[in-house]
C-alpha cells in the first residue's frame, strides 16, 4: 500500500469532495443565475454521474468547483471541501496548486486542451517538474510510465510526438494521463467520451473505472449520455435549469425515477424492443438561465404538471431512504418502474 492510500484511509468518513449550496451567477448589466443551490458528495473510490441536457449547468458547476470562474462570474457556497480541506478558505495561490495535484479536470475537447507546439512528454512531464521538483529526465520517465498506464502503444517512442499525431481517443487518454499523474483525490471528467465512437467510449470508461480502483480517487463524471451513466455510475445527480432535481444511487434512480425529467430522459433512450417505433422525445428545450420559468422549471415540458407546478418551486427533499427529488408528484412516480 502506498503512502497516498494510507493518507486517504486515515480521513475516515471524509468524502473526496463535498459541495453544499453552491450557486454560480453570471454578472454584468444584469445578474443571471446559472447554477442554484447545488449539493454534491463524492466518496473516495466512488463514481458519481452528474446528468442533464446541454445547458443545464453541469460544466459551470465543474468549473466553479475547480475554482476556474472568471471575473464576470460570482461563486458562493456554504461548503466546498476536498478530502476535508476547506477550499473556500484557501488563498488563490494555494488553491491553484491543488489543481492537478489533489483535484483534476478532464475536458471533452482534447485537441484544444493540449498545447500543439509541445510534445506530449513535455506536457505531462511539466506536472512533475512544477509540483514535484523532478528533473527533466525523471519527468520524462514518469510521462512514459503514465502513457503506458493509459494504454498508449509504444509509450517510449510516442512520448516525443505532438498532439496532432494522435487519434481523438488517444488524445483523450493523454488528457486522462495528465489528470491522474499526481494521484488526485478527485477527478472531474466533463463529457470525456463526447464525439468518440462507441467502441472508444467503452474503452475510455473502462480506463476511468480501472484508474479509480487503482488510485482510490473519487470520480465526478459529467455527461448527457444515459448509456454512459448506466455503465459506470455508483450514484447520480440529475440537473435541470441549474438545479439538482433528483439524486440517489444509480440503480434506484434509473429503475424508479422520482422526477418526471429523469423519467423522460430514460424514455428517450433508444431500445432494441422499440425498433421501428418513433423515438420518444422531451417536448421543447431547456430554458435559458436568463428566463427560468416560475414554479418548477420543468413544468412547461412536463406531462405530469398540474396548476400548482407553475407557481410553486418544490424543494429537493427526501422521497425514500437515500433518495432526493424536487417534484410535487414524486410519490406517484417512485413506485412506477420505467419500461
């Protein structure tokens, strides 16, 4: 057992990441609430999925957790802790050092995330030179080891190649290698399989799962792909219009959704038994953060909406042990499995 594992075991019940009441507001001529009152917990060795359509606030949440908000963004939270470290109390320089070392972010666009004029070995090695004080030779050796760990063939030869010389799937593996280089407590993967074919998607998910097991790190997977969630998630949180509308363990939520939005997402997944039938869709589009409907944000698109839904915004509340949902009709839904 390495020293990192010993340290992690000693924190006991402290999760890898704990977020309470996180809100993100875009400032300017008028304030626009992009994320509201988000709670998330990711345990060590746990795979948590943050699920929702594009525009629901998932990536904004990830960047706020990482401390990557710009000067036109206001981030507030009651708690934002990393394995017991209060991120809100840290000076920006200390928080910057934690990025990469204790918390890492994998983005979906690998080509734009990598420096096109630096070799892969130099980009990975820079992490060890900056954070660990390694020599260039030591950093290069670490880079070769990491490339081999994430499944890059002939790593000793390819370490001197540039990003454009790799396929999309290989570039995504390189980003993951950089993210896990310093064995972080939490890895946030923001749509890491988008634009990859299904075979490569499966390989990337398997890689994340094996690295999670190897290093004991928590993984927060941000995705709009329910197929991805069904494969890997231990628990999940469903996000709509900047709020968490349902959360719980993956099997329970996917088997018995307690929110109409979750149910609608599940019904829109293509199934072999429905071959030849029209694909079920959710009417309308997610609202703009600047024009959130009154009451429940989902009510204009919800087939179960009643008059009260347009005026009363339901709180995220426990509807079953370990299950939370923000819907006035959760009790009716939770006993009905999705077919």
